[in-house]
C-alpha cells in the first residue's frame, strides 16, 4: 500500500504519458478537451480522426469507442504542439486525479478487509460505516468529480481503520451551505457555515459566485441582492479554509451532505450523512427531513423564522449525529401525519418542465384535442402558476434547466377528475403521492387561433360517403385510422389527434383518393401542411398535492402490511352461496372514473 500522498500542487509536475490502465482517464480528458474546443496542428478531435484513422473509426466521435492508444496519441499531439502551455495542465489534472483515486481505492480495500469484531458498533466511526453501507453512497461520495476544474480535495484522506490503529480520536465538523442559481450553475455556492462538536462556529461567510445570479432562492435562503454588497470572498477562498480545518481524522457531517460538497466543489472522506441513517416505513425512496428528525429525536424545533439558516442546520445535523452515535441505530420511523392545506387540494403539481415552456402547452395536456386526456378539462382550469415559464422566459433548446408549475382548478372534484382522465403511466413519488408520466404536446393547437373553416364541397361530402368514412373522423379507432393512412401512403406516427388531422388533410386535398379537385381549394398549394407533421412531445410528471383524506404522506394507502386480506369463508352445508354482483362493463367503469364521457 502506497502511503505517499499526492497533493494537487504536485500534479502540475506529472509527466504526461499514458498506459492502457488510463483508458477511463483518457475518455474524460478528451471529452473536456473537445468541450473546450482544443485544436492541434491537425485541427480538433473530429478533424484529427479523419486525418489519422481508417474506415469507420474516422467518424466515431465518442471517445469511449476508441482504443486508449488512439486517445493518447490525440492528447500527446495537442500537448506537443502549440497548445502545450494551455492543454498540458488539463492533462496533468486528469492524470493526477487518476493516480490519487487509485491510492484511495487501495485504502478503501484495506478498510474493507478489517475484521467485523474490530469495527466500532457505536460512536462516530460506526456512523461512518453505516453511511458507507448505504446503497447510494458509492455513486454520491466515492465518485465526486474532483478531476474537474475549480475542484479541491482535502490534503490527506484516510479511512477509519487508520485512525483507530493510531489511536487518533475522530473530529466531527458540521457543514451546511446556501445555494442560488446563476447563469453558469443552477446550484452555485453563496454561503457556507462550519461548526465543531462544541457548537463553535469556525466559518460563516457569504460567497460571491461566478457569473450573474438569476435566482437568489429568497424564500429558502432569505438572501437578496443587498446582502451581497461588498462581498469579495470566492469559492477558492472557502476551499482554502476547509483544507486548513480538515485533517485525516476529520469527519464532515451534514444532512444530504453530498449537495453541500458539490456546491463547495470539495472532495473529502470520511463523511456522515444523516439523511442516510434514517428512513420512513414503507417509503424506501423518501428522505426524512432534518427538522422532522430533530423534533422527534432531539425534541428541538428548527427554522422558527421560516427561512433556512446554514449555521442552525450545521449544528443540528451535528447534534443529530452525536445522538445517533450514542443511542442508535434507530429503526424505521412512522411518516409524519401532517395534512395539506385545503386550498392546495385544487392544484396539480407539474414538474420536469423545460424552462421557457409556454403556459398554453401545460394547459394543452388537459385538452382532448391533443389526445393526452379522455375528457376535456381545459375549461375548469383557473390558473397556471410557476417560475421561468414562457413567454417571459425564453426557451433555450440547449439548456437542461427545468422548472415546475401548479395547475389550479375550480374545485377539488374537477382537479381529481382531471388527474384521473390524464393518459399516462400511474406511479407514486418518494412520499407515496399519486403521480403520472404524461406526454405534453409542444405548440398545442388549442392555443392557436382557428382559421375560417371552408365549407365542405359537394364533391368532398360525396367522397366521404362513398369511401365509407364517418363525417367525424375522431370517432374512428386508431387501428382504422392507421389503415386509411397506410392505404394513402402517409405517416402512421403520432397521437390519435395527429392521425385524425393527417387523414382529414388528406381527404381535403384529394391525396390518394381524388376526393376534390384543385379548383375547389383557394389556398396556396405551396403552403406547408402543419397538421401532417408529427407533433413534438415531451414527458413531464403530474402529481397530486395529497393522497387520500388530504394526507401529505401517502404511505398508509400503499402499505400491504397494514391491511390484511380476509380469509375466504367456506359455505356451511345447506347454505346457499351469495350471488355475485356482475361487474360493470369496461365502458361504464371508465365513464365512472371520468376517463371517457358518459354514454348518452
């Protein structure tokens, strides 16, 4: 086991050379070089492949599909050329991280070889072990991207076994951050607090993030633009302070600590994530809140002022860890029984919406013409409220930033009926609340002004009758629609509304059947038929604000343990079996749920 440490300063002197074991490192490195537009004597990566590779490999732009030697040649070609001073430090940064990660993996294997009876069952080190055994630990903490630019790592990372063998007691530090959104980072650091086990505040400062702040998250942080006047502390300053505090035996403690470390761009182990130590019954995907845990286990109330306080959160996470180290492990907790405000029961929560999405597109999900709902409920929508919606926010196709919105209805009944009528996969969120995955039509026709409909000519009417098609094509099944479109050589893709519009346009223009002559159409023959083009859709999530009886937690409705199915009673001799009530027809069941209209 190589105990020699390699600091990030020493990485700047690494010789740039690669081996087959560096394939993963090379893939990351080439992706960053491509993103930064790196070019050598033979151009960028795409041009270099065309000039040096043969056959199909010339056009494969994914670095992972190339041999390590090919990627190595490209990097060395950049470093040896005019870009040596610019691209060599990038290559050294990735190489240095790979060498450091290899040594940390060796320490981890050594830690895992520790005998079970030697591992602490109580105290801070036991919580470190419980955090490390969580299903999400490897993905969240062992794979922090500290190979990226502007990231920092603690000077010396050692596993718990190292401190135990040296007799060094653990030192816990509580960490919590404030985040905002900038034009460069959706979770940029704007504040950080660090406290020790005695409750002494070691660090509390606001941070000036790079770029322009577009959302202060004031409702959560309580921060406004006035608070940042005269603030000069940068992310690098905070990282330097942390490197002073953090030692090999230091344990960073926080609730959902991974989000704080990502905002700090700081990589350190060992850690205790109190969010990974507790769970609710029957809600495996739910994370208990820090305030709820402190109220139950510590009998302490948090956030009396209503806004987030990073010092308070850091202290309470540390107190919670100290309590669990002494009294744990705590079993599964009963979910909280608080209810949703009745005013919110008339709303549906729509999330995973790209920013800049038009409000009419959200309303269009509840329009029957788009085929996303069985019964039209647009008329019962009172308002759609949310941040970063169009037209105030411009839509950027290249951006991955998402937003959410609330759709408010006239009454709770109409809200529930609208949710039932939505066509999509049923499921639940982490709290057991009902939600659906729904395809939202972009550029909904419901928002466009209707053009004057041309009166059908006698030829068209006669042709419809002659062809056996009903006057209202929407009454046809999808199978029949596709058969008619196929016979005309038209596209079969899209929702039912697309198929109806496409067939109607084909009938109106005389496509494939000679239903009308060109003289009957006064429109421009060169004008594009928008209805023939398949509609663009995107998948969004629509969630109810509460489960049954207005509960904010839906676990009791989904627990199979709470409600045991009664055993079937065998009829006594001579007793006539009870007559079974006939099951309603499928059409009647769908009508009762509001998915289709009641048959007249």
